[in-house]
């Protein structure tokens, strides 16, 4: 987390475009179980679509803290 904080405070985007493997920093934090980093990035505006979140988890977490982070991170797709 300290390294991520330094990068964001130095001007790195909290939610840049996905890399070649379709991951963002938030997605990588979630994949690796770095919930503190995920929470920090979400607080700074990082978002994922429902599809991106679903591709990370076979089953979504049930821990209340993790559920809250995902709820804030989830970018609702506009209905057509």
C-alpha cells in the first residue's frame, strides 16, 4: 500500500486503462487479495464493471468489508 500511495500522490492514475491482459491496478489488487490497496484505489475513484468483477471472482466474497469495497467499486452499466 505505501508504494501505491506514493505513485498516486505523485500523479499516477488510480483507474488507468486496462493493460494488455485487461487488468487495471484495482483488478490486480483484487486478484491478489490486497484489499487495503483495493480500498485505497476505490477511494480515489477506481471502478470496475460488473463483468470485470465477475471475471475476477468465481464466487463473490461474503466478508462484509470486502462486499462493501466491491459495492463501491462496481460501476453500474447504463441500461439501454
